[in-house]
């Protein structure tokens, strides 16, 4: 510790642990909410879903409407007001199955993204379960060590009382103090 060996010191007890979720389901839900891999998987699912929707939109025809108005004042041989309206309707009826295959490919990519998301969620849930059980085990071990420490303190107190009553020797008292220090 970098102190002279003759310096007295006391050992402080372990502070109370910070609060943690006591419910495994709540811990799992919180982990799924904040874990970056789960967020990334949800974003990949939404991206694949948008791509699938876009490929399904290829089945719809393209319709365009255009309206123009021109008023050439400086040219005398043209009419003063020229109006034009145009409608363009374009639909590729026979595409050799390209749209169907593209939509199927996007649907397959969406299913893969959903499967990857469920796999990531399962691995996160398993990991949280393992860590939660380790935490519970550590808390139980901490409680057991506190009980053991309090029983050693009580044995030391009894040993001191017996020493004052001259029932035990100094050697027995020192042994009880050493047990407490361990």
C-alpha cells in the first residue's frame, strides 16, 4: 500500500451494491432495447422492407402529366398564348419475369433480415440470462460472506469476553482475531 508497516488501518465493509433489475424479463427487455446489434438488426429489417416495397411498386404503371403555357410577346408571327397539356402513360407489361424475380429476391432478403434479427435477439437474451445468473450468484456469495464475517465478529466478541473472564489464553484470542482478519 506504500505506507509504513506500523501504520494502523481498518478495513471498510463492502458498500451496498447499486440497484439492478431484480426481474430477468425486465433485464432482457432493457438489453434488447439498448443493444447496438439489436438496433442494427431492426434497421436492416426496415431497410429490407422498404426495398421490398419499392420492388413491388415496379408493378404500377408510370403516369406523368405535364402542362405548359408560353406567351411569346416579342414574336409577331406566333400566337400570343400557347397552351399545351401532355399525359404520359408507361407500363412495361412483358418484362420476362424480371419484376417478379426482383420482388422475390427482396422478399427473401427481408426474411433473411428477420431471421438474423431473431438470432441476434436470442443470443442477446441468452447472454443476459447468463450474466443475470452470475450476478445473482455473486450477490448470494456476498450475502454469505457477510454472514460469515458477522459470525466471526461474534466469535471474536465472545473470545474477548472469555479472555476477560480468564477462561481462554491470549493465544486463543489472537487466533480469533486472525480468523476475523481472514
